[in-house]
C-alpha cells in the first residue's frame, strides 16, 4: 500500500509520486491534443488522472459535510466515526443518486480539476538510494511497464 502523492513529496517507500522531468499534470496532456508517449509519460498521465479523481472526491466530501471543517474539535474516536459515516453516505450517493445531487454534479463537471500541488521540490528522495527508496522506485517502474503494455 502507498499514498499517491504529487511531485512535491520525496520518492520513498509508502509515497508513490510521478516521474520527474516528464509532464505530470492533466492539462499538460490535453494541450495540443498531445498523447502520452513512453512509459514515464503514460505512468504520469494515469497518476495525474487518479490524483484528479481523489481531488474531486475530497471536494465533494468537504462541501457536502461541513462538519469535516470542525473535525479537530472532536475526540479522535468521534473523528473516526464522522469520517466513516460521511464516506458511507458519499459512497451511497455516488452509487445510487449522484446525478440528482448538485454537489456531485458540480465536481463532475470539472474534468481537469487543478491539483493542489505545492510547487516546491524536495528532491527525488530524502535519503539517496536507501533500500526503501529503491523499493518504491521499482514498484513505480513495474506499474509503468504494465501501463505501457496495456497502452500498446
């Protein structure tokens, strides 16, 4: 398991970011109808698409349930229950009634929602070439190769 992160995070175990030095934002791929080419760009396109879905999900979730803005004022146990309850409701609406829900429709109509990316660079890794850094790099490489094979 790993967190899907933007390019501002170090590439290390548990954090799967895009390849650096390649396009990695959806608008970059849609400009001039330029398709992704090569395994790194194909991976970055898939990564950016997933990141966009996550951003839209959190956008709807936070808009629909304002209690999430005040969640730190509750005990940890209550915070967990609030998150679970709102995600159950989110998933139910998403599966059964999203087309009738204004909040869902609003965020669905944002196909290339900008990804909140800190425009800072912490480097490819916080500790160069450690065993755990190589592990996540190999995972990214395996995923990229698999996506490349599906793309062909």
